[in-house]
């Protein structure tokens, strides 16, 4: 986790990206996506729902080569979430994914679908941002979370 104001976290994120050179940068969430764009951080995929802390906000102004739409109700991961996230990651240029519902859990999908050595960045309200480097270890952790969610939805 990178703690601090958006100015502080974006400065540290830029430094981390320059140092680690991730293959792909994905943002999940409106506030973090908006701040990354405003601070000139290059990202390939941004996943947003036009809400911050569940309150509607103005749509993010981002130059995107394509915009994909998906429905994902709060607290769930739909099959469409997986399909659209994969499509976004395979697209050329920048892709904006607009979620009708809630995008929070799409962090799991992004980590599981992104290429090795990608960064998935999401906000931690009132604290800062979290940068997940996609590795075999982080994928295993996300798989366990998704498997646990699937098990609990069956009972």
C-alpha cells in the first residue's frame, strides 16, 4: 500500500512504474483512475462505475481507444465481468470498462486475467492506493478468494 494524499501516492506510483516497468497498468475505481490520468500516468485499462464510495460522480474524461460495458451487481463477479476484462486486456491502446453495478471486485478479475508483471492499482479510501504486482503468487491468492466466494454463494 502507498499511503498519503493523491498527489503523494501518484508521485510514488510514477516512481514505482519507472523502476519496475510493468507490462500493463490497470486501474480499478473512479477516484484512482481519474487521479492517474490527471497525473499523466499511462494506463492501458481503467475499470470504473461512475461512482466514488457508492455516490454518483461525473464520468471520467479519458482518451480511450474503446469503451466496453458490463453489468456486475454489487458483491458478485459475473461471467460477463471475466469476458469483458479479458477483452479489455487484449485490446490495443487504452480501454475504458464502464461497469453498470459495482467494480470493486473486478480487482480480482484484473489480477487473474492480466499478463505477468502487470500492475493493478486500486484506491483504499482515506488511506491511499494499493498496487498489486501480478505474479504467480498474487494470482494464487486471488484464486483462493474467488474460490471462497464461489463456495459461499453455493451454500
